[in-house]
């Protein structure tokens, strides 16, 4: 199959998964203004493929959230995923062995989590400025959204690695992906 067609089909499948997860997830934790599901897994898997697939999945899931009529802050936070998804996918394209050691993977996950959190904090700042007490503002914006996003992003990335370790063995997926495999050995022999 043509590589562009393969990327498009994989993007469409990941968009569908990315939209469905927050809708039908059996485990959902909702602490306004945050919700915690495995919603970033599809975008993170897309980062392993290419920057264009990562951006397509981030934009596609955002559009899906619009059609499902998710609240505006959720849609805007989803749109901010384009930034960290592209940055992560671009880095992995240039350093396709970046996930072959535990230390490098941990640094990558932390960097993506921090960028993800900064993007989401920037989105929710104008929504909550002046609408609550200072303590509530700090708790909601920097606690739930900031720290919560780093934790949520880390958990979703771990799930993404598990998913990727299964699907990257497909010859079709491997042939269109920047990251061919993930090795997380704590030490080298």
C-alpha cells in the first residue's frame, strides 16, 4: 500500500480512538476543570509515526470534540495538543532512538508532559482569571491543570508505549513510522 495512504488510514483510526476514549472510557476521573481518561494515547502513538500524523490526530480529535459538543475549555485544551504533539513527533523524527533507554525516555516524557501542561495552563488562564479566589485559582490552574496534566500525560505515555510495542511489529506500521521500536532497559549489557 502507498505510504501516504497508510499514514492517512492510520491517522483516521487514531482520530477515531482519540475521540472515543473520553466518550466511552470505563474509568473517568472528573475534577473540574480537568478530566482524566486515557485520552492522549492516540496522539502519543501518532507521535511515534510522524509529525504530520501527530498533527492530523491532534486536529482530528479536536474537531471530534467540537462535533460531540464538549465544553469550549475542553476543545481549546485539545487544540493545544497540536503544539506538544508536533514538537514530540519532530524530536522523535530527528532522534528515532530516543526511546531506547529508560533515562532518555523518562526525559522525553517529562519534557512532553511539561510542554503539554504549559499549553493547557495558557488555555485555561483567561477562563479563570478573576472568577475565583486566589487560592482556588492557584489550585485549579496550577495544581489540577498544571501538575495534573504532567501526571496525566505521563500515565498516558506509558500506555502509549505498551500500545506501540504491540502495533509497531506490523510491517505496514513499521514501514511508515519514525520510531521502529521502544526498548526500556534500565541498564545496558
